[in-house]
């Protein structure tokens, strides 16, 4: 396991279940994800690390995962916190393999059944209830900013792991002269959350999974 590459984009499959032995929660998750043959090793590890950190700060509210892809983050949040009643996964186009992943996780955790819904529509069309909790992993470019705007408008707790910073469109708050451009963009996002009367936590997930590892968590004061 010393050479186990957690950043690999190779899709997990049934042959990889040998890496996830034992009855820990993580091992059981790993086997269920491998059986689905739906996502990459990188996606599994980064989503797991995000879910663990968000769970320490937020919980107990309906989850809205925006730019959801397979919806793994939303389902992990319910698995980690059974007080979360429902999860809604929204993306412009859902990968067909999300059905295999959902079925595999529901087989191991039957309590997921009926609690997770999927919607195909642009993120901008989502209407968030005030009791929602918003999460997103790798909302590319300005999509992260749109997700933050929606969450702040509804006064919802929010957690994002930004990705693919668009240096020509994402606002850096004039900080680029002091710091690396993508860091300036994320620092500006954290500052905007704070100015919107949010408590803010800026943290990271392990860099060996992804270099785009800055996790921003905020909730209304």
C-alpha cells in the first residue's frame, strides 16, 4: 500500500476490492464503490476526505449537492450523519453510471433508499430552501462562485472544494499581487463569505489526492 496512488484517475473496479479489507466504515465504502465500477480512485478519496471534514462542522440538514456528478458526496454525508433527512443531487447532466453507484451504496446501506434524489438542470435554476446545506466538490471555474452566491442568498451553510480556476473570470479581490493567482481567487471567496456575515473555515484535504485541495466551509452567524 506504500505505493498506492490516491490521485489515480483510473476507474475503481471489482478487482480493487482487495485494497479495502476489514469492517471499518472506509473499507466497506471502498468495496461498495469498487463493486459499482463507476468512479475513479481520485474521486472516491477526495470525496471521502471532504465529507469527513464537512461533517465535523455541518450536519442534520437536508443536503443539496450542486455540480453533483455521481452524487457520492451527498450519499456519504447521509452515511456519516443519519440525522440528515434527505439529499438532492443536481447537475446539468448526470453520468449514467450514477445509478450503479447509488444501487451499490443502497445495498450496503439500505437506509439510503428513498432519501436521495437526482435532478438534471443548470445549477442557476436551483431554488434552495433556507434549511438546506449546500456542498460541492470541484465546481469548475466560476461555477463555484455561482454555488456560493446561491447559498448566501438563501442563508444556507455551504462547503466547496474549488477547481479549474478561470483566471480571466474569477475575481481575485486584487490579491494577485501578493499571492499565487488561484490562491488569491479562493482567498477572495473566503473574504466574501465573511463579509456576508458567515463564519468561515479554510482548510485542506491531502495534497497527494489533488493539488486543488482547498476546502472552504461557511455557515451564517
